[in-house]
C-alpha cells in the first residue's frame, strides 16, 4: 500500500514534469531582427515563465529554409517566402514549458497580422503576412522536426531556472 502510494506519487510527478518539458521552436524572422524587436519578443516568452533552452544568431541559407518550409513548397508564395527568410539574419530559439506549443502560437497571433488580436506579438508589431516577424511551431511533432533541423542536440541546454518553483505549483 505504502509502495503503491509512493509509485502513484512519482508517476504523477513525472507526468507533470514531462508535460512541463514540452518544447517549441520559435524564430525571429529577418524583419524582426532588422526592426530591433528581438529583445521585445524574448521578453514576452521570459515574462510568461517559459524557459529558454537554445538560441543562436545566424543567416540561414535558402536550402535550409526550403527544408524548414517544405510543407509549403507548392504554395504560390513559397519562392518569395524563402527569399524573405534568407534576406538577413534570424534568431532561432527553443522554448520549454507546459503547453508551450499551443500557448506560443497564441502569443504569436494569427498568421496574417490583419487577423492577429491586439496584445499578440504579430497583432502589436507587424502589418502584412509576408513580413510577420516571427515563426512558431504549430504542433509538438513539427516542433521536434524543426528543433532537429535548426539545432544540434548539444546546443539544447537542460537547466533549472531558480524561479521554477514559483512558476509551477508542482
Ligand atoms: P505560420 O507562420 O503562422 O505557421 P504558415 O501558414 O505556416 O503560417 O505560413 C508560413 C509563413 O509563410 C507565414 O508565417 C508567412 O510568413 C508566410 N505566408 C503565409 N501565407 C502567406 C501569403 O498568403 N502570402 C505571403 N506569405 C505568406
Ligand atoms: Mg506554419
């Protein structure tokens, strides 16, 4: 009985800890970098309580971006999208936390800024769909693919923020 209770406790604990380790791939696009919005965007994710586990500053190649957006390769805007994304440096990041994929998308706002709610990153900071300043994974599966495309495993850092116990109740 005692052992069962202990096991149940640990299984609940590990479930909630596993959920809190969900990861998403977020990237400030070239227009976000050029417009000096990197800090503002990072601040929103930090202030929410999500944990930064990987980040770099790089100028991505068209080949790399074609892989990143391979699902959209048949769309008429694909060539323009690749050119835009390769037009300057970007800031790819991995953020971790409970429901971070879905919440991250909500924080970004709708793809087309004319439909993004005020208060969201796109709703507040940009105007047109072809210059919408930020990328965020749309599912846990695509997040994993994107993280693997942009980061080596050793570039994703496991660490425990001092404030963690004040962000999560268990
Ligand atoms: P998402 O970035 O919100 O996930 P997706 O549909 O995956 O939106 O499209 C990827 C990116 O392609 C968008 O963020 C935007 O930069 C660009 N895009 C999407 N639709 C259009 C369009 O109709 N015209 C120009 N660019 C577009
Ligand atoms: Mg998308």
